[in-house]
C-alpha cells in the first residue's frame, strides 16, 4: 500500500480501534486465504489463545505452523526505532525524493539490514539509496504498517540512477527486451525479500502494488519464512521467478502450486546443487531464493 503519511513527518497517532475477539467468519476467510489484504495491509494468521488449530477446522488443509500470529498491534511511532538508513543505504521517501526518517521495530529494522546485505552478496548490487513509500502509518488493527513491522520498497539506486526499479507501473509497457531485463531484476530482488519476509506483495497481488513491493513480518514474526501452498502471493512469486529469471516458460502464473510448478522448482533446486522439493523445508525455500538472486 502507498502511505499518505509523509515518511519524515508522521501524523499524531489515532486511538487504536477496538478489535473483535474470537474466530469470526472474517478470520476464517483470512486463514483460508493466507495472503488476502484489507485496506490497511496484509493479514497474517495464527493459533492464538482460544483459537482452534487448522486440524480442527474442516477443509483448511495443512496445519498452521505454531509461530503464526493473527493481528498486528498498532503503536505510536514514538515507541518505534527511528531510522534513516537500511544497511548503509540512505532511506528516501519516493513521493518527495528526499531523505527521511522511518519508524519500525528494532527486529524489523535488523531484518531489513539483513535483506540488503543478502541482496548485495547474491545480486551484486550495492545501493546507496533505498526509495520507499513509507513504513509506519497511524491507525489500523489490520495493517502491519501500524505496528512498525512493514515497509513499501520502490527502488534501489546508486550514484543517482536506478539499480533495480520495483515501479512496475513505470516500465510495464517497455519494449520486449527491456521488459525482460527489468522483470528479471525485479524478481531477483523479490527473491531476496521472500527469503527474509513471509508476506511479500508484488504487482501480481493487485494494482495497488504496481509501484512498490510491500513486505512485513506479520505471518511468521521472527521466524524465517517457508512456502505455504495456500498463499497465492508466495506461489505466484515462485512461478514468476521460474518464468522471468529461470526461463521456464511452461510454468504459468496462476497461484496454484501445480505439478508443473513443483517439477520446475525441483529441477531448479537440483541445478543449484540442492535436493528435495520446495515444500520440504525452510532450507529448501531459502536455497531456491538464493539461487534465483544469483541467476544473472
């Protein structure tokens, strides 16, 4: 989501809205989607106190990992860490093109630093500037932005030029060769984000994400992500990486983890020196993302 609050000038926080308790129909739908968003941002789900596990909910398939959470906790920006950099790169608000302060929890800030180090190591780009549409925003109990655990990333830049643009809205109509180049860089960059963050929303998710990639820690908290086959956002991303980075044109971007996708990702893992299938473990997920980042 693009944030209206200026990144360096957060508005005064509004009182946190009352949050419904218990497993409502809306929460059941959220559990089934594992990637649906509301106006405020991405939902994430859990087995919290008093909530049934997925084994107790007919038709919802695989069990929910125990580390999952269900709602963000809105906080005042003054309770968060004020930062002006991601790693060594300056944080710049995309709307004004000016360096700014952003507000996140300390663990989320550390995860962002780790992501950028991963990007530098495996993609080979060393940005001096990260352009963003914002991190913390006042308000909603359905947005991980409000808890200081989300950010919207638009561009990675160095020496006054783009290294990788995540502004799909600006280049989606480029000539075929240029479009292929930009898509490959987009999805190699997205692979690093998927390595570190469970919820990663791209232009494939909806039109609102055509000018940035949204990431948050909502679903897994401090844990490293793994593939959840019910997550359209994760499966679509894997399929896009197969097509645009690995040249596996037989893989269609459907959000369904079908046999063609399983076969392609298994072959890619084998080609990269790994074994097993993408669904096997966090380690398989991480190996696939690292291999995708390194695929020039």
